C-alpha cells in the first residue's frame, strides 16, 4: 500500500514538472515573438498614423536593407507611417508564415510582402485581408487575388536586358556558346520563368537580326537558393566536373551572384566563365572592378520601398490603388563601377 502511494506521489511530481517545463517553453516562445515585433511598435504606432511591416524570405540582405530604407524614409517623411522590418537581426529562424501570423496578431495597418505563394501563406493572407489589412507584394509577385498591388521589375524586360548584355559578351569572341542561367527552384512565383522567356526570345531575335552563324545554347540550371551547400555544389559541377564549362553564367539574385564569383575565383575560371550578376553589394562591386563579374543588373531598392509605402498609403486613403508599380533598373560594369563604390 505504501509503495502504491509513493508511485502516485512520484506521478504527481513528474506531471507537475512536465507542466512547469511546458510553461517555461511557452514563455520563451512568447518572449521570442515579442522580440520579433521589436517591442517598441505600440509606441511607434502612437507617434505615427499608420504602422506597416516589411516581411521577406531571408535572401539578398543588402537589397532588402535598401528596400527597407526607402520604405522607412517614405513612411516617416511623407506618409505619417512607421515601417518595421519584421524579424531583422534575430538569431531565431522565423518563416514568412511565422512573421505573417505575428503581423496579423499585432493588428498592423499594412503588410509589404516578399515570398512565394503557398497554401499556408495564402490562408494567412486571406485572414489579413479579412481583417482589413492591405497587402502589397514586392519584387516577387504572388497571391494575385489577395494583394492590392505589386511593386517590382517587369521580368520580361529584365530578361531582355540580360539578353542584351549576354549578346555583347558573346560578340567579343563569336563561336558556339553555352549560357547557363541559375534558376531558384525554391521560388514559387512566376517572375524568374518570365525573365527566362524574355531572355530566350530576345536572343533568338538577335540571332535572326544579325545573321549570327553560331549556336547559343541557353540552359536553365535549377538550384535551391535557400540551401547554400547544394547551390555551391551545383555551381562547382558546372565549373569543374563537366567536360565543358558555360561561357556565361547568369545569376538572378544577390546571394547566387556572390556564390558564383567566389566559385569562379576558387576554381581558377576568371576570364573563362563570364558572370552577369544581380544587385550591388560591396563584394559584387569589388568583383566588377576586378573584372570577375562582367556586369550586374541593379534594382533601385530605395525606390521600390518608397513605392510600397505609397501604395499602402494610397489604398488606405482612397480604397483604391494601381495594381502595378514598375521599378527602375540600371547596369553597373567596369566603366561606371567607381560611381557606386564607397570612397
């Protein structure tokens, strides 16, 4: 009988410890979520008329820093709005869906979103829209029936720009050539496919117009940009394990551009494999100056961020906003790179 009572006491103690552990875990998660929201958001909301959040998928940090800066400045200077970069500089790895849930629960006045569509994302966006929170998509368009506006580059025209740069490089040494385009398989949007289509069609037009007598093989190479090891391994195989390497490697993200130029240096392919890059981090500009990267196409990040806030403000004020805001791009090469480098 005594032994049975002891077992019951032990079971009660263990159950109590389990409840305590679950309580501590819940507190940690709660505090972590408070940390993500920055804790000062309610205070900022009291100062400004509107509170917007920027949510992105964790890639291309330099570009998104620029986008956020443009959004922040536009909000504070012209739209009476505070813009928060949700989840920036945190050790915890929060998904786009986690951040959307936090934004909705925080009662924000608008969401600037980058990230491909998924069933869970669409469900959360439906909830946000149902609660009167307008959503603007940036760079990668998705959730076409839920977002109010898309702010970004016309991807077909972007493909034409890459095609023009590619043909200029090929014309320096006319011969049969192989052009490899790194395509992110983790992106669920259609933008990259549209870009590839625009590049392919424009190259075909160039070939017909100039009477180009050589074959240009354009290959889309699937990579998962969210997986650094697999992407680097794919680039390595392109450069060193194939019987031939591509003549031109086209990168469609800041992160992939960095990985590509590092690999070209590591495997002694500088000058043998020409790189067309994306955006303008300090490392990319340095690689352009050293002629490791032939040129890079730059999206005007600050303009993009500014237009996102303008779109949200216009919708909140009038109930209507244009469905698309186009963003400027420009090219940096060895001839003008000095204008963009820090002194």
